C-alpha cells in the first residue's frame, strides 16, 4: 500500500445486482462490503459511476466502498471511474472477489497479478490500465461433479456453507483493517493461511 497522505482508499467488492443474485457465491465481494459498512457505520446511500457507494472512515482512514452495479464481468467500468474521480492510485484500490481455485474458507491477499481467468478482475485491469492493484481472493471451492463453473458461482450458498462464510467474512474484515493499518505485506503474513480444520470430538471411554 502506498502512503496515502490523507487521501482516499477505494475498496471494491464484486458481485451481481438484484435480489435474484443476492445470495450467490459470485456475490462474496458484495457480502463483505456490507459487513465492513455495518461494522464501521457506513451507509450505501450514494449512486455514482454505475455503482452503490458508501464513504467514511475505517480505522481512521478515509475509504470509499464501491459495489459495481454493472454485473461482475464489467466491474472495471465502475472501479476505474471511481478511482479517477477520487484520484486514487491503483496501489490503493483493494478489490475483493470470489475464487474458484481456492478451497472454501481460504482467503489470499496479493499486491498485484493477472486476472487468473476471473472476468471481473480482467475488467478492472483493463479499466485501471494495470495489474498493480491489491486484491483479496475469497475461496468458494470448485463445483461438485460435472456442474459448470458458471452455474456454480450463480448458485446460492447452502445453509451449512453460509455458516462457514460468515466466519470467513469476519476474517476478511480483519484483513482489510490490517491492510489499512500495516500494508499489504503484513496483511498477507497474517491472513494468507488455510483455516485450521476443526478437530473431531474425542470419544469418551466407557468405564
């Protein structure tokens, strides 16, 4: 993360607009921004550059939370326009999104990189003109059996999965705060790990 000098940090969460998609795996980015807004008293009361926007402060830093309403594949339209409007350097644009190639419950922060086949990230790269922006990849796992990835990401989380993801969202919120306070390297060191598997209960011996 660059030195902001009182400037803005832009945090974009990717997802699809509308009630039809609200609970989808592809909407992880929206879910996390809602969690951040709730925890820090921010409200999505602005509409700008084809996005829902909340502005305020997180751990003392001025932030702009952006939920593009363009559908995932065109997310860069909103992210690029908002970054230009707020004069935010790409290194201070944090993008949060779902990742098929990570097991569910895993998060990975990166300072930069390719799209990895994620069309939303490809769009952000195109509109920012660089791969040099940090991101948080949130694992949703691969589809079961022969289900197509496009069908899987547009499927709602199951009840048991929602419980797991609530814990994941808490960790991502903590990772965002660490990123703001300490930078991407420290946040990576603390949060780029697979969550520990729950230990099975110990069976009581009959006496």
